[in-house]
C-alpha cells in the first residue's frame, strides 16, 4: 500500500518515528548514510577535458589553428628549422588560452556552487523532541517536519496534523490553484497525485496555513525525483550586456575580415609571399576580434558577485548586477530592514480596568492576563539557550511571547495548560489571527491583529477610547496590536472567519517598538545624493510609519504618507501622477506592492523592491530588482527574488547598488580598453600595408601582444575598487548604451592614437637603421608597452593623480608581468630571434618608451580639460 492510503499510525510505526519526539540524532545520521542527501540528481558536471575541448569552438580560434597547420606544412617543405617556431608558437598560445578558459570556467562553477550552498533551503524538524532548523538536504525518511505559509516543502511527507493548509503543487500537477490539505483524510490507493490531500510534496510550497508531517521519501525517491530529468538545473544564460558585446564582436569580425581581404589583395599586387600575407591577415583577424569580451564580462560580474557576498547580498542572477547599477527607486519594508527587527513590547492597555502600563517583570494581574491571551494567539516562540535568549518566528509575536515569559508565563507552559483546539492562521488580507483554546474548562476564542481590522468585529468595549490610545501610541512610533476574545459553546470542525471573528469583546492593546537601525540614516542620505528615491512600504499604522520615516529622512517636506485603503481608491492614472510625492505606504497588503512597482516603472524608473512573504513573490518578480529577506524571508520569496539580503538590512541594498554601479563602470573600462587596443592593432597593420606595403608586425608578434597586453590588464581593470564618488551621480538611464557619453568616439580616437604612435615608431626604426626588422622591433615595443600603460588611463575618468597611480594592486601585477614578458622576448637573443626582433641603438629604446607614455599624458590633459566626462 502507498503511504497516503495506509493508516497514519502504521506509517509512523513503519518509519520507526514518533509524532512528538521525531527521530533521534543517531537515527537521523544512520538514515542519511542509508538514503543519501535529500536532493535531486545534479546535472552531470563537465570534466576538465570537456571544458578544455570546448574552448576550441570559437570560429576564429579554429581559423588560427588552420593557419598553424598550413604554416607547419610550409615549414616541413622548407630547409630552415626556425620556420617551425611560428606554428609552434601559435599552437602554444592557443593551448594556453584554452587552459586559462578551462581554469576560469572551473572557478566560476565553484563560485556558483558556493553561492548556492549559502542560499540553500532549510527545513524545520523535530528531533529528540526538540525543534531544529537544518539544511533541507539533511532531511531523512521518518523526520517530523513543520511547515507554514511561505515555506518550500523539503520532502514528500504524510500529514500528521494540518491547520487551514494549502499547498501550491503546480510544478507536479499543473493545477494553478493551491490544493487544500487535510491530515485526517484516508485516501484510496489508486487516487491520482492531485487528489492525495493528506500528503505534501517536495518541490512544492505552502500557500496558506501550517502543518506537521512525517517524511516518507527524500531525494530521487520523491515524486519530484521521478521527473528530475526536467529539473536538472537552469541553463546558462548570457546577461543583456554580454549579448550586446557578443553581437558587437560579430560586427567587428566582419570588419576585420574585410580589412584582411584588402590587405591580402594589396599584398598579392605587391608580390608579397602568399604565406606571409595569409599569416598576417589571419593573425590580424584574430587579434582584431575581441572574442574575449563576453568572457571578460562574466569574470568581472563573478568578481562583483563575490564582493557582494562579503557585504551580505547574495545575487541569484548575474543580470541583476547590471540592473542594480541603474536602480533609481528603492521600495523597502520597514520592519527588520529599516529597523533593528528587535521588537520589544513596551506598553500594554487593559480595557476592563482602563489600565495602561509599561511592561516590566512584575506587571499587574490584569496586564498579565492580557499578555497570556496574546501569547496563546502567537506561533512564535522564545527559548533560552546557553543563557542567550533566542526568538524563533515573527518578531512581533516573539515580543509578546517574551513579555509574557518575563511575567512568569512561558509559552510552552501556557500551551500545555490551555491547549489550542483550532485556529485561523494569520492572513495578510485580514491582518488577523485567531485561535480557540481550552481555558479553565471553557472554549475561548482569542483574536489578535491590527486595530483597524479589530474595530469592526469587536462589539463590546469602549472602541472610541481605544482609538485615541492607538493614535497616541502610534504617534510615538509604537506598533499597536489589539486583542479580543469571546467564549463559544462548541468548537467548529471546520472553523470559518464568520463564526470566530465576530462579536468579540475588546480586551486591550499591546504596543511595541522596533528602533530604527542607526546606520540607515546615512544610507538614506547616500540614496538622496545618488538620485535614488527611498520609499517605505509597511503593514504598520500610518502614524507609526510616518514617525520612523521622518526620523530616517525618508519622508521630507512635501512628501505624503498614504494607507492601503487610500491607495485602493486611487485610479492608475492618479497613482502615476502622485507616486513621486508619496514616500510612505502604510497598512498595505503585498498585492498593493505590485501597483506601486508598476506606477514607478511607468515613470521610467528602475525599481528595487524588498519582500519576505509568500504573497510578496509577484511584486518581487515585477520589480526590476527583487530583494528577499534572508533571515525572515520565506523560501518562496527567496526563489522569486534576484537578490537575497542575508542581514535583512536596508544599508545592504544601498551597498549593493554602489557595487553594481562600480561593476558596470569596470566593465565599461575593460570593454573600452579592449576595443581601443584592437582598433589600434587593425589600423596599424592596415595603414602600413596601404602606405609601405609592409606589415609593421609579424603574425606571432600580434598574437603575443594580444595575449599579454590585452587579457591580463582587462581582467585587472574589472577588479578596480568602486570609486568613492560613484554614489554622487544620478542613476544610469534604463536604455543607456555602453558607448554613451562619447565613449565610442573616444575608443576610436584612442585606437587611432595607438596606430599613429606605432606607425611612427615603425618608420623611425626602419628609417634610422635601414632594416624592416628594426622597424618591427620598434613597432612591437611601442604597441605592446602603450597598451600596458594605457590600462592605467582606463581605470577611471578621473585623473591618475586623484585615483592614485598604483592603487589597483591587480593591475600593478598584470602590468609588471606584461612588461617583464615584453622585455624577455625583446632582450633575450634566442627569444628575440624566434619573434623576429632585433637589437636597436640605445636611444631608440628610450624613444619607444617615450612614445608608449604619450597616451598617459594625452589622456591626463583631456581629463584635466574636462573633455572626458565623469561617468561610470
């Protein structure tokens, strides 16, 4: 018989578990060894050999290999053994590139694995009678798991108990509507998957309510495991920027081929050796096409992602890094993000005795009774472990539970003496939670929630007086919850809102405060300076929210604060018209967030939105940057978000935006550097062939320059520190191209400058010595060294005197290594011979160095004259 059709006690017995105690630690270890980790079979990893061979898929690399083969055949037919050096060098360079690509791909995969493990899902289990939070892959058959709204279900499990439980099972059944679950049902063995209402399944999520269940299958034995082939992992996708650059590479490729064709024709007309023309044309094509651009962008983005991890932001999708740099609106939750998420109950009001008290360890009996009732209507818990108080669950609830504990009523004691009989879980639309407990032989309904929601359902009590107290407490930034109760004769089997949440007696109020995070004030000020609009969105009372928003600087003179009810009355046109002046949204439901996001997007803004609940998922997806809370966030919210904040801190969002801007700037600098140098190489060879019918650089010299002076400095530019003033600029417009603000023109002009300097060096060396080899040596030294020194120009649009000449240690290392390698093949005779270089008079070496430094001087003058705008 299937687990869903057997009696529940039989299932528990077969799995040697216990409803209340769960498995023992030893049992769990044994079963983990027996069944293995609770995860689906991973996509088969590529071997290093596969990675290595994949590096040869690029068409231009294949052309280069073909050229090496042709060159090798020609060398075999000749009598000069030195002719073998060129094809061998080409093959060595190609293989070295492939090895570098393989190593980088392996590093990127390991980095992503590390990120995935950091954001791995967790599960709440009962082991040895205690509730534990463990990694989901440690769950084993027989474990007792606890689930509630927003959780991802870690394994297939048979329900032991359920309270208004609904599960989103579209991944398995295709049903878009959440499935209702009932632990008490006995299901026929032939029932289809969608009708097994006493089971919950791995890979699905809890949409509503809560439950306790015993795990029946894990890993590949789950229903999701049966279709694991469809879920083996996301396919690799390129970011929008990578796609644009890949397209640019194709255009440059066509241009390079055209240039090569012209060079080939010129060479043939002038009687040059076919092999020489062929090798020059092919090597020029390969050096001209920046096939490394997408790879460089990936490396830079990966470096940025790792930096963000250190700053408590986990990026799930690489394109999010690009978008972050453009964020112009940050819509943030208040609790825990703008505040410390350390809710402390500070005041309580008992309606029966008209008594308001500050919370202490010795409150009056009336206040103690109010705290007990409020605590019974909470799912959160507080434990003391090793002398440290730990809050588990919603901070608002745990503040109530802790206040009751301080007054001698621990939650576990209360629930044992006054057991919960049934409940209506908290719902963000109702903003209420209701339980029925057996208290002193009576069935007592206890409801707690927002005062606005309690007002219409409390028929006994001075609600006018209560309203005045709520307004007074809220104006002091206190979050206020109301408590009501009534007695009923019998407990309904399937309780409804109408039955339980009506005709209540108003019992009292509890007021708590969550102090603002002190660092948020500075972060808000940074946002203002950076042209980013901070917006507070909260479920709190509008007066409370406004008080904190003003304190933090989010709400300024002329700004508005509105409630969800006021928002509901606005048309889309009215909201779009007013949205720029609304800084606080209070008492809003998660559904309202989507309207707010779309209203800002209609203004052409890039919106970052935070969220933690299952109902926040649509808004997180709708936003340009969805930020899930790592501490209080549900698994569903994290799955829908682009970024997870491991510390739930608003300041982390601002830091991530700063990092995103820095990364985008670094990518622009690396791209501009690569394109400028490539254009310089193309123009150098093309113009020299046009004027002198001589190539100023041999194919292997071009290849060496491409390998040594392009890739290493470009990667180092991607590791440049984020400039201090990056948050003093306005956000980048949504559709702004990478070559905006005249960057494209500057790249072409810089390439032309490199070509002019190299051609002058070629002419000077050739003219003074009378040998083409000397001219090529000069051209090689000038072009290679120019590119190394130019990398320092590309670090920033600011002067090097401001940024510091040697403050990027990675570029220092890359430049030093490049210069050493250039010197080796220039001054070590055997290597110089292989590369077709020759010794020069001393003054020409100094001249070559002087020419190589010209771009640094020119760019410094241009920056000083304001000809280069300070744009990231």
